[in-house]
C-alpha cells in the first residue's frame, strides 16, 4: 500500500514539476521561435494535466494517502484497544489472585500477580500520530 501511494505521489509530483518547468521555460523564452516551442509544450502538458484532473477529480495519491492514513489510524486504534483489553484482563486476574477465597487456590498453584502493560516513556510517542516520510 505505501509503495502504491509513493508511486502515485511521485507521478503527480513529476507532472506538476513538468508543468512548472515548462511554464518557466515559456516565460523565459527570448526569441519568438523559442517562445512558440515553449508555449506549445506547455499547452500539451496542461492539456494532459486537465485530462488527468477531469478523469480523476480526487487525485489518486490523495485518495491513497487518505486510505493509508485511515489504515494506520485503524491499526493504532486496534493496538490501543488490545492494550486496554490486556490491562483489564490483567487487573481482573490480579484481583482474583489477591482476594479471598481465590487467593488460597492461587497460592496453592503458584499463581502470582502479573504486571500491567505500561508504555512508560513511550506512551507519549504511542499516543501521537505516526510520521510517515518517503
């Protein structure tokens, strides 16, 4: 998924950079012949860009970035939910190990208190949105 997004982003970046370069070439052309050639190239590039925009009103990279962002957010939410579930189950287990009469059975079979899932110093990083760079 990330490679697809990267590919579309690269394609759109190349298209935009090509249009900007051709526009600058047209603006900087010194002779009429150079200006005509540059303007024709720019017109062709703009026509191609217009066709792309008409065919894909929401640019594909934008949709793919949004989908990637949603998937990453979904994964983060699932991890957070699993951590909460684990801590809830651990708390319930620890309560059972420490309260009467289950603490007698827990002691006979060697059940001991377990630690909770704590992110510690990484909690701040886990709660922030991940940064994705290409």
